C-alpha cells in the first residue's frame, strides 16, 4: 500500500491510488462532483494534495465555504503538521 494511503482516505485519493483508475477518468468524476457540490469537491481536491504531500490533516466543506478564514485555517494546518512531524521525527528525541 502506498504511504499516502495510510490514514484517512478521501474519494479522489482512493480513486487514484487504491483503485488505480485512469487520471483522466478521476478528473472527470471530480468535475462532475464539483457540479453537484462545489465546496465538498474543493475540499476533496485540497485533501488529495495535502495527502500527496504526506499531510494527514484534512479540511471539510465548511472550511471551503468560509474563504475569509482560509489564512487562519492554513496556519492551523501548518502548526498542526509541524507538531505532528516533530513528534514523529526520529532525530527530535521525542
């Protein structure tokens, strides 16, 4: 199992890595989901990018629906990710 699949899995991540679907098909499915629920689809693609970068922190459609809070939410994600990374760093002595 790819490293990026350890932890919570969103639909886009599962379609690409777990099911091995064609990227064009996954993109078309995402576009369709965007037409049905924009905020959830945006959260899904952001979570896909976060997971691909090794981050297990997720956002939800409420985060997307509040663009004024994006800078604050991004700071929270950065702080939480750094705290998790420091806890798991074998060189940190933790």
